C-alpha cells in the first residue's frame, strides 16, 4: 500500500513541476531602483546670451549651481572728444590716462539663483543677487528678479539699494533683447534740503546681436526719472567670445558701472569714453 502512495505522490509532483516553473517565468521581475542624475543644462553654451551682462545691464543667463564667473571692467576717464585728433593720438586714444577698474566675482548658490560682489577702483563696493523665475525655454520670454546695494568708501558711506526685473527675448541663436525696469533708492548724493528727490526709476533697454559665429554687437540705453543729474546712460560696443572667455570693447557716455552709478546717468552726450571688459566662466 505504501509504495503505491509514494508512487502517486511522485507522479503528482512531476505533473505540477512544469506549471510552477512556468508561473515563475511569467512573474514580474523584482523592481530595481535606478537613480538618474538630472543633467544641468545651465552649463550649456547659450549662443544668444553668452555672458551675464550686456554692458552694465544684467542678462537672464543662469549660472550653474556651485559654479562661478569672474569679470574685469575698465572705463578710461579721458573723453574721446577732448582736444583734436592729435591730442587724442598722443594719449593713445585715452589708454594713457587714468581708468576706473572694476573686479567682479559671482557664484551659483542654487539652480537659477546667483549672487556676487563687484568693487571698482573708486572704492565703491556692490553686492548683488539675481533669481531666474523662468527661462525662455519654457516660456515666451525669460524673467529674472535682481537686487543690489552699493556703498562708497569701501561700503562705509552712501548706500544705494536697487530692485528690478530683467525681461529677455532670445532671437533664436542670433542674440537677445532686454527690457529692465529698475528702482534705485538714495541716489541723491547732496543734502536733502538742496534736492528733494532721492529715488530714481530706470527703464533699461539692451540688445546683443550675433553678427558672426563668435562676434556680437552690444548696446544699451537707460532713460530714467526722479533724481537724475546726468543724461540717459548709453553704451555700444563689440564683443568676442573665445571658449569660456568673453572680450568686449565699448564706448559709453559715462564711466559708472554699478547700479547706483548708472542710476545717476551719464556725464554728457558730448563726452564718450573708451572701455573694455573681460569675463571668464569657470565651468
């Protein structure tokens, strides 16, 4: 009797074995967790916006997280229209005269958020920050919020805070247009009893046009209202991109480069000054 029972159990087990194996093959494989690191597209070259500044106005170019950039600015203090051509040539077109030199360093605190410090040789220090609300890749325009504060005598006197927005419109790979409404406070360096206004509202308009694969035309005009002892700030120039470097030669009707300085306007429409800037991205 026992051998028959064992024989039946063996037959039953053999019959079920194929079904069990088939069920195991058709079962869903165990879930595997795969972590995919998101690509930081902020590090990609933007042909329409190769730099963080037009000339003195910021762009909406994003600085990658934990990356940095450096910039040097020069504004020669000799007006190009002073004297005749011989006098200008003797001064080597202004290069032999003094210059206001600026050094800037900016750092990416988070995706879309950057901050930095800028110091000029007239002992003005500016702290600034910028947050990119959205880029044109996802919208019709790019939009950033900017804020800064500069102080004279190594940030110990006459503080000028500013707040504004940067609106950009990229033209494919051929450049970008900018509109930048900016409010600046405490722009009046004179006693309050002399001039009542102590605020300036600027409506900056800028453009960068790519005319060759690595060559651009740049320009700005910054009209304003409120306290405005100078004329509307204006700048135009040429820019060359070379790897992570950007070289720019420009001509301005003023020598101011911080937000507080350009809020006060240019020196005059008859006085134009030679300048240049060099920027370097560390990514």
